[in-house]
C-alpha cells in the first residue's frame, strides 16, 4: 500500500483530461468507488478516458438537478481518478469502478462536441512524515477515534481499519478516513479543497468527534429501550405469578367486590346514557388492570369523580316571595334594587310552577355585583342562596391566570384535576347551587391561556347546557346553576365576558346607612362573636357616628366592623379582669379605646388658597377627594404636568389651558403666556391618575393661579371640559358626592347632563346635607368656586391695616 502511494505521489498526470460531472458524490484520493454513468456527455467522457489512458477528472455539481452543467455549476476542486473497471448495463448506463489518485483544480473548462474536458492544475502531495509532537498526537488521535466509532457500531470494513492503522502520512490518512464518513457535499468539498494535510486531518478529527457523540447517544437510547423492554417482560411474568398467588389467598375476590361496588354506584348516579356507557367501559378496563399500577390509580380517581358529580341531584327551590324578602331584609339594609331583582327571579319561577304550563324557562343572565370592598357583595350572594333554599359555593378568581383552573386538566397528566366549576358542583352535591364567582375582575392571562375566555361558555345560557371540562371529558348541564359574580371595577373585565353579565352597582353607603347597618347588623354580630350581651355593653348613636366620621373612611363597612370589634374586645378584657359592669360606649370611651381620631374632615380641606382646587375622583374602592395645585413662574410658555397623570388627564389640562388663553382678556389675565411656565401637580404622586373628570377642577386652579383669586376649598367639583368651555357628563357620581361629604365639603359642582342620574341615585339624607349645583358652562364653575376680585382686595386692605 505504501509503495502504491509513493507511485501516485510521483506520477505526472496529463494537463488536460475528460470531465465526469458527479451528483451528490465526492471521490477522495485513495478512495475506490463505484459510479453509475447515464448522461450522454458523461458516457462519452468515460469512452474518451478508456481510449486514452483510463484517467478521468471527477468534478462534483453544485446543484444535482442541473442536467447539462456549465463551468459555474461545478466546484473548482475535484479528483483525478483511474477507471479500474467498466461494465455496460441493460438500461444503457455504464457502471464504472474508479480509484482516486490525486487532487486537481480546474484552470480552464472546455465543452467538446460530445463531452467535457478540463485543463487542470494538479496538486502533488509528497509523503508527509509528522514533524512535531502535536502532529504525531493528531495522527494517533484520529486512529483512536476510528477505533472508537467502529466499537460504537460504525460499519467500516476490517481490512480498511487495518490499512488506516498502518498509515502515518496525515494527508493520506485524512483522505482515506473521509471516504468512510457520512459527509454532506459541502463538507466533502471543503475537505477536498483543504491543501494543508495537517489542517485537513484536524477537520477529520472534529467530524469524528461529532460522530462519536451521536453514536454514544444512540447507544444510550438503545440501552434504555432494551432495559425498558426487559423490565416490562419481567413485570408481566411477576404479575401473572402474583395473580396466581392472590387467587390462592382469595384476594382476587376483593378486587371483584370493589368493581361491583363501583358498578352499583354508577347506576345510582343516574348519569346520561352516553356518559354511563363511557364510565362502564372504563370500569371494564380497570377490572383488567393490575390494581397497583399507576394507570389504574388514575382511572379509579376519574371514576370516583364521575360517580360523585350531581348528574341528577337538585334541591327544590323555595319560591315563597315574602319569606325571601324577609331573609334579604334580615341580612342587608337597603339595597332595594338588588333585592327586587332577586324577587323578580323568584316570581317568574313561581308563576311558571303555579300555572303548570310547559313554558320554556327564561334564561337568566348572570348577575354581577360591582362595587367597592366592604359593601356586602359576597354576603349578599350568600343571602340569595339562603332565600332560594339552594346550596352555596364560593369560587375565588382573584389571581387565576391558568385556563385549566376553569376547564380542568386532561386526565393523561400526572395529578390532573377538574376545573373550579366542576369542583364546586361536587362540593355542593346538587345540580342547581348558587355559585359565587368572586373577584371576577382580578383574573389575569399568560402563556397558559385566558381563564376569562374559558368563562364565556360557563356564563352563556345558550352554551352552558353542554359545558365540557377537560378532566370529565363529557358534557355537563350548567343551565340550572345560578351564577353570581362580584367585581370592584368593571373596566378590567374583558368585553365579551362583560356582555354576558347583568351589572348591578353597589356604590357605597352614606353616613346614615352606615349608622343603621352598625345598629342593626354589626353591633349584634360582634356582641355575639365576643360572648357579650346588652347587659354588658351599650353603643350610643353619637358614639357610632363618631366612629364612622373620625375612625373610618371607606365606601363599605368592613373597617367600621373592625373598629366595633376592637371596642368589644377591650370590654371583654375588662370584664375578664373583674371590672364587671354595663359599659355605655360614648365618644369619650371610643377615644379612650381607639385613640385620637384618625380623620378630621373639617380640618383636612384646610384654608382657601390660590391655585389649589378641590376635585373628586372615582376609584375601585369608592370615591375620593384630590387637590389639584397650579403655580405660575417665569419661563418660556411650557405646561408641566406631574403626579403620574394618564394621557386623558394630560389632555384635560391642555384643554383647560387652551380655554383660559382664549379668554385671557375676559378674566383680566395680565400675563404674557410666552413668558411664563404653568406647573400642574396632583399630590399622591405614587398613585396613577387618569380620566377626563378633572377638567373643570384643573381649569379652576389654573385661573386662580393666573388671576390671584383664591379658590373656595369647601366647593368640590367634577366634570369634563371642552375647548369651548362646555362641561360634559362624567361617571361615578354617587361615589364622588359621598367622598365630598366625608371630607366635609359644603357644595359640589356637577355637570347638568348628570342631574337626572344624581337625583335618582343619591339618598335624601345626602341631598339635605350637601348643596348640589349643576352647570353647563365652565364660567359658572369659576363664579361658584373663585372669590371675586373685589372681595380679595378688601380682605388684603384689612390685613394691611
């Protein structure tokens, strides 16, 4: 072999040779390969080579689909080969056996009449002996890698392995190894065109290393598969033996007994026919399984869920309207709108039953109570269930962000469970409970799906007759369930879901309403909770009002409940210490127990100032008062807005400034707007604020700052402003008016177009305590909220004197 290599190295090949284009094949020097030749120009090239000296140039095509390649379709580098054998085949093709002799590069490409020829630059590679320790190490590494790939199952003939062991020339070793590897055309050409033998051998080593890693992984996979099969076969034989042993011991009868119990329970569950058939089919599968297997455990859990679901169990509705009214009045003060809606629902059901007509029952939309915390949304839903005589289940949706929480998981997953709806029905044990979907506005969505979208089917009366939970995987009729939802704000509820809800607002309580709730509900409840009686403690009405005004500021009554509980705890402590007597809770005792008043509304409004106006805002936890401040400084006409204002609120400020600039002469503004800066700030800068309702408040504060006229702090206002000075309607007015009342405002300016809504919603006691002024134009707002110029001058003279 070594002698043949030397002869090849010393050979002088003709400069011009016939060209045989190859498709997806690269022949390396020293490599013997069979080739099938069928294209006419290729056949002619072979014949020409056989006539001359059996030498031919093998060039690989860049694109195998080109039938008649040109110079640009061939790679530059190819191999000079000798045709060892040629044999004609029956289909006109010729099979040739070639051996690569050496590298060459195309200098000139010629197209003859019937074949291709090329003028070549032959690359002679004399025998190279490793010159350094690094080169010796590389040769040895490649030989070791060959041994490794053969050991891992790579098919290389033993004779070739022996030849490779004997070669020391890096270049020839690289070429011979390349012929044994699975290389892409691009990789093979890259190797063929690498002239430096050491570099070529280094690339071969990298390729061998990659192949070794792939072969090791394949071997690992084969080993695992083999072990798995052996394990399954072993388990099968062991189970058969165990089954025989159990049969002898009589344990097989226990399994049969369990299956029969399941079958009996399935019949009692009164499932729909197709569901029952499916469950019985799965039960038959369970019977054939080994009781300790993982799949049997999953199947057993699923069957138990199907049995325990209330497919046909329901409670009988108590349709006594007067009894329902008494229960609702007993549990909640006022809320007439909500109570009437529930009584209407009962009346329809009672009328259908009374007349015994086959009337298709009215599809009831889902009621959604929207209001701030502590106004009684959850407890109201509980009272509705009590009035109807139905089971009550609460589902908390706050923070739910996985669709599977509603629809359940496929039972193929480990630890799969049904969704919250099916879980609630199982807990209720009836088909027609009251299910409370609490905090429906606080759901989120992420890569696991959108739970709000999953609720669309649940809450749609047209679709929920056939609700399919992923775990149950069979339709379940939800049409008899009375769903009630609660939310703090409707704005974060997705539009399609919001469309399926009948929204009833619970805006918050007035002082009078809080007083009545405290007297009738909170105080009796807390006395009972703290084991106190009316002989131990008595809450006076002035004391309760003092707590409401000076220790709580909220739309609901949750904090009021806490404060009354704190007083009861303190009295319980005094009685336990032996100071037993009847405690009469007065203002003085309230301050002794609860400390100094936390809120003093009369003082919070403060003194009248220039550039500070009192605005009203709506929040998810009720109405609030915010003070808008404006200052004017020397500058270049800039408007600066601070306090984390949203885009809409910024636009309101720009509209207000636009109106004032257009009417500067009318209001006696002497400032040159191009030489001043106006800074608008809304305190509590950490809280984002947005909405158009601060428009007239910003305009009032701006005009005050520009004219030096003080703003009446006791006048609160809300309304959107236009560039023309019109005051447009806004929302959340009941909450805003109640907030103004809590803060001690005497007058509230509201848009004229909200008059009917406000007069209908506000309780009479609120209308008596605060003056409501409705306006159409911002000029009326300025007249009501700003002190006149003359009054300001008189006051300043008095102060000077």
